[in-house]
């Protein structure tokens, strides 16, 4: 699944070339240029997704720390240990 739209992707509802949102000009590029373009776009998408994953991991750690602090403040750590042994 891609989060980026390629300019080469035409919407299915487009019935004539006059409706193409980016104009009626057509550019022809070599296979190697297209491959490079796809690789560059994939690198950008990977960077965004890795950044997002790192952010989610930091958020999860923060939430776990908050849960731990709440348990400590309310003497719930011992209750958890008793429940596990029972």
C-alpha cells in the first residue's frame, strides 16, 4: 500500500484525457529513469514510515511508564504480583 500517489496513476472515473487533473501533456521517460523515480519515492515513503514507527514506539514507552507510575503511586504493583501467583 502506498501513501503517495504517482502522477502516472489515472483515476478510474476519468473518461477523457481532457479530465486528467495534471494536464493533457504526456511525458515519456526511459525504464531506467522510471525505476530510479520509483526507488526515490520508495525511499521517501520508507523514511516517513520509519519515523512514524519510531514515534509510536516512543509513545508506547511513555504510556507504559505512566502506567507503572500510577501503579506505584496507588500500591497496585503488589496486587498484580498476588494475582499472578494465585
